[in-house]
């Protein structure tokens, strides 16, 4: 199983000084986090896409390209590219270029996005967000398959045999579909036979099992072999020396971010009680020492019928940079080997039985 990190590159207030890091400092810290992940053995690093004041990730390919030039082995991906509001030609060109810079380490995770700012910003109708996504995903996959494309759609001028360059190192360039809780999104990914990235930010991951099974069944009906499918799960989390330290460090920024989102969307702010409930063995918050996190990852994989990748969204608006670097290192040097060890032991036991 691959173990990764996702970042939304939010602005950060240093909890020790109360000073908000400048955008220059925050981006520098992000690149240091990715370098640390590369050194520590973390498998993937993803950067989200938002068009809001409190985030610095409106241009993920730029940040990922800077990271590619400073790393050697870690895979680099979007988390997610808001494809409904983007031009698939430019998206492909950007990530093909990233693939060249990184020597074949780029991946695309595409989705509809959980915020709406991109649609008015780029002059697109929000009410057509799903139709836009379906059409643009079709074009992206056509471009991935052939360098010259004949294509006609509703929301973009037709392509009449133009070439799309450069071409990536990887053939095909990996394209994952990022989903939340919509059954239609799981079915679409399965029907297309594309790898699936499930974003779980609350509740209990095991409740997503029917949707994951829906993805597998849609793929089977479309003729895709089960072994060709890949499933990734994205969860909020942080690793520290002790579980209590992780919970204490993560809560202030978690409360700040989800309190703000709650005010915008009309749901109550998070309490410490609800927070603690979600960091239990079956909850969606992956907060703890390396053994606790490893056990939760393995348990979630079993609950979902097997998964191929887990990524922790560790960005936190009130976390010191040194604590983040330590969390990144622990994830790669301790959590990842513990997960591998547990999965190997379970595999051996199943074989013997």
C-alpha cells in the first residue's frame, strides 16, 4: 500500500508566536515539507486547488513543478484538479510538462471540487458543474490516448485534429477520479475503469463500503478486470510522538478551518467532543502516534475491501512548521513500515488458513 500526503497550502499562523506566515514563507515551508517527504520514504504528495484568500494553491502545477525539481522519487499529484472549471488541453499540457520535469512521477486527480469560487471566476455556470466535468473528462482522456484529437462538445470549441504537446514520460499519464459521496461519481469512475480517490473528511470511513462496492461493480459490468482497479482514500490526519500530542496539535487549526466552513454552509462549528469522537479507531480523523495511525490505516483498508493508497491531509492553519516536518518524517519512516508489516502478516495468515 502507498502512503501519501495531501496539502491545501492554507495560510498558517505560528501557534508559538501568533504571527501569520507570509505567502513567500508558506510556499517555502511547503517545498521543505515535500523534500522531507521524499527523504523519508513517503510515496506521494498531492496539492489541492482552491481560489480563496486563505489558500495558496490556485496553481498546483506550478507548486508541483518546483517540488519536482527538488525531489527524486516521490510521486506528485493534484488533489484535486477542478476539471469542471478548467480547459482539459491546458491541464494535460501542464501535467505532461510536470511529468517531464519529474522524470515520470506526475499524476492527475480530477474532480468537481468542493468549493464553488472557480466557476464565476472563469465565467462558467455553476448549475452545469457535473455536465462540464463529464464532458471535460471525456476530452482529457481522448487527449491522453492520442496526440491528435477529433472531438466535439458543448462547452468548448471542437478539436479537429490538432496536436496536443508535449507528451508525458508515462503512457498513459495516470488520471484518477476524485469523489466525495455521490453514487453517480463512483459509477462513472468504475465504468471508465479509472482509479478512484475517495475524500473522507468526517464520519466513519467504513460507511463508504457500499459506494466503493458500487465502483467495483460498475467496473465489472463495463468489462474492467478487478486487478486493474486502484482505490485511494484521503483523510485528515497528523502523526506525532504520542496520540495526545497529535490531537492537541491538530485541534486549533481544525476548529478554525471547519468553523469557518460551517459558518459559510450553515452547519455548527466543531466541538472538542465531536472531534475526539472522530479520532477513535473507526473515525475519519487519523490522529496519533505511528502505531495508532498504522492500525487505523490497516483497519480502514479491511473495512473497505482493500485499498491501494492512503493520503493524510495534514495541512493545518495553526501548526508549527517544525511539527509538520516531524509528522512528515514519522509518516514515512515509521507509519509506512508498520503498515507494510501488518499487511504482510495478514496476508501470510490468510494464506496459511
